[in-house]
């Protein structure tokens, strides 16, 4: 290929790469901000916490660790912390790294996660926005809404349904894990659900009734409630405590304005309120409820309030069944219906609890709160009560119960292979007794991170400067080729870092900077191989102009072999290592690949062009010095040494 074409290809690569840097991968902000690589914890400061997991006193299974990592990752994301990293190290360790200021945000991440099965006893739509802004409501929206206001079960955590509520039914053959017939499942077929609740009117409200004596309130919670009472005012607090049902905005759209101070409460303060108050006060919305601290609704002996699909506040009864009662859960393809289902099997004690819970749900009459609640949620055609499957603060699914389940059970809905496996995995994790023990927590201050970044950049600059000084001192004109090649490699590497950080989440750490510095030595070695081969060719009798392609041909194999070995070492190191060592291996491998690109598309073409200049023929300027003085500048043929 002509040298000009090779340089043109390199220029095109630069243009495409930096177009992606500036305009692709969700690039935003000023051009300066778009050129900022994603920096790791050790360079910008932050917190790194270690959690050690055990399962029944031993090492957790790989599947349990992956589920635990997913749950902790969800908890970290719920904190609203950007650029968090949750990774599994070894067989039983999870490391959470948060760049920037973390404070106490990691303290409750390792709290045990367990599944809860709770009877759904009350439903009211989230009308907090309408309660705070009654003037924005539509006059035509007043009055009691039709069943079209019911919530459509959908989303990533629950089976996607199309007009029918998810359900649980018995399996005819317990040995097959839920495959086979079973009794018919009546499904609710309400009209198309509306995208959002009515602006001023609530959906049909199911008012829960206490099924047992309320759980005693801890002293610290009592103190919190006293503080909240002072914050909102004693009169308003007493008024909220006296509510027996959610405030009806259909008759008076402005009735919720008086409860505005509750909208100013923090998620921690919301968690301290009684379940009845969280449910009945109209200005308390799903946004506040979803941001409550983890563990806020874990107490199995207390009714709780949660949000379903971000549209409805639901009251849930005590957890009669927990994840520890599950023996197995698996996705199954029903042989009769051809639909995906999730098969559930319980332990002996758990099966009795599950049968008792489903008996209550299945035998409920229209006078029971759970019956009204499920019709408010799914529509008036729904015939049986629902049981919510809750993990942390999230309702994974809320299927209606289609029988008294004394054996294997099936959760039905509009599942596919992926969503059925997702729900089955979540249910299985609720049955896995994974316990986390907090390990060492390391905090890196922002000042220390900046100092380490500066130290790394200074080290890289010194390394590059030393290579450049040596190159100009020893090779002179050829030293400019070395310097320009390193500069181009650096620009390619920087662009790749920015783009990979934005699209793949690659984070530059101090170990990564070390990998780039090591790659400078690898790049310098390839120069030495090429230029010394060039000297050998001239010494053997070739002119500098004819020695360039010959030296390239003979040095190319060695350069490719050396770089290939480096890349293979980087790949192996990346595969078998974890953490910072992976960053080092990735950086070294990336820079070596880009150096090879520069070798073929810049170094050889530019040397071919230099060979045609008068400066290249000068012993003083070219850097070939003694070799050119000893060897006449003649075309090969007058004094050629026979090659092996």
C-alpha cells in the first residue's frame, strides 16, 4: 500500500474515534466535559466496602452469589449514587465501590434480604400529585372512576400481562414441578388500564382492617414519631392518626391540601410513620415510599405499605410465609396450555403455612378487605384475593390465588422464558439463607485521589520524556518518528478510554495508568528492533533508501511476535485476576493493540517517506551516523552479503 494511503487510513480512524468521543455514547455537556475519562475510586476518592457471604455456615453457591450481587446492586442504585461498582471477588466476597463522597450510604447494604408473602388487604391509587395541586385537575375527572383505573401488572420484576392478573394455581402433578392440568384459572379482563390514575379522584379504595393486634413500636421509632409530630404540628398529626381510610378527593379535590407538610418528610421519616398513616395520608406518594431505607418493611409480624407498579399504594398483611419456607422454584412450560409458568415447592412446615395463607385468600368473600382490594387493583372481574411477593421494598408479583394450595403451586401470567426464569431466580434467592458479614471498609479522600492522579500522570510524563530524550540523543531524526508515534498512540489510547468509559463503564484507575506506563517500554522496544535492523541492512551494503523496506520486512515478524506475546499475557492476566489487576491488564493490552496499529499505519509509511529526503542520507541528521560513514551510499548489488 502506498504510504499516503496508510496515513490516510490512520487519519480516518482518528476522525471516527473522536467523532464517537464527542457525539456518541450519550455524550453531553461541553466539549471539555466530553473529553473527561471515567476515573476510578483511587483517583477521585470515595469508599470501598467488602461484604463476606456465608450460606448455611459454608461457602455460597455461584448462583446464590450472583443473586446476592444483583440485590446489593439494586440497593446501591436505589441510593441514587452514580458510578457505583458491585463485583464478586473469589467465592464468597462482594466488593462495593462508590466514587466520590459516600458518607454512611453503605452501612445497610449487607442487611439480609428475604422474601415475604403477604396478603393484599388494601388498595388506593397514588394521588399525591393531585392532592398537592388540585387546581391542575380536570373537571371531567371527578367522581368514582371505572375499573379502567385498575393497575395493569407489568414491568421488569413481574410477569407482563395483557388484560389479566397473574394468578397462582395448584399443580396436578407435584412430581413434575407444576406441569400438567390443574383447575381452571379465571382471569380478570378489565378494559384497558389507564396510563395514570385520575387527577382528582381515587380509584376504588379497599380499606384494610387490622387482622391482629398491632406490633409493638420500638423506642427509637416512638422518638422519631414525636419529632415528626412537632414538625407537622400536633393538630395535623392527630388528624392524620384519626384517619380510618384514605382521604377521598373525588368529593373534595382540595381535601388533601391540609396534609401538605407530610409531603416534606424525608424517606427515613416516612418509614417511621405507622402503616395506616402511610396508607391513608393522600400527600404521601410512591416516590417517598420507594425511597425508604432498606429493611423498612421487612418485619414479618407487622402490616406494611408498599407501592405496586408505581401507581397504587397497597396495604399488606403480616408475612405468613417467608422465602425460607421455599424449597424450590423453577420456570416450566405448561404442557397443556403451552404457556410459561413458575413452579413453586415448599418445605414441609412452609407448605402448611402456604396452604393456610392460600385458604384465606381463596375462601374470602366480598365482605373481606382483601377481596375489595384485589378488585380495586385488577378490576371487578377478579374473583379471589391476591398474595404479594415482596423483596426488600419491591413487590415482585401480586398474583390472585386460584385454589387452596396444599402441594406444588404454579404462578401463571403472561410469562416468557426470560421473565419466568427471572421471577423463579428471585423466589429461589428468598429461600437461600445468605448472610453477609461486613468486612474492611476503605475510604479514599478526594484530596488523596487527586494526589494519586497527579502522581500517575507525572510518572507517565516522565517515562515518555525519558524515552523521547533517549530517542533524540541516539537516533536524532529517527527520534522524531519515535516521538510522533508515541504521541499518536497516546491520543488513540485517550480517545478509546473516554469512549469505553462512557459506553462500557471502563474506569481508569492507578493500576490502569501503570499499565499504560509499562506499554511505553513495549513500544520503545519495537522502535529499537526496527532501527537496529535498519542499521544492519545498511552495514551489509544496502543504501539507506533500499534498506528501509528490507529492514521493515525482517523486523516486522519480531515486532508482531513480541506484541502478540504481550497481548496474550494481558488477556490471561485479565481473565484470571480481579479488581485493580484486571485494570492493569486491560490498559496494557489496549495500549499494545493501539501501538501495533500505529506501527503499521504510521511508523513504516513515515520511514518510507523519510528515506526519500536528503536529511535521511546525512550521517549527522539521520541518526545512522557511523553506519553511513562506513558504508557507501550505493544501490544494492555492488556489495551485498548473502542472506541466510
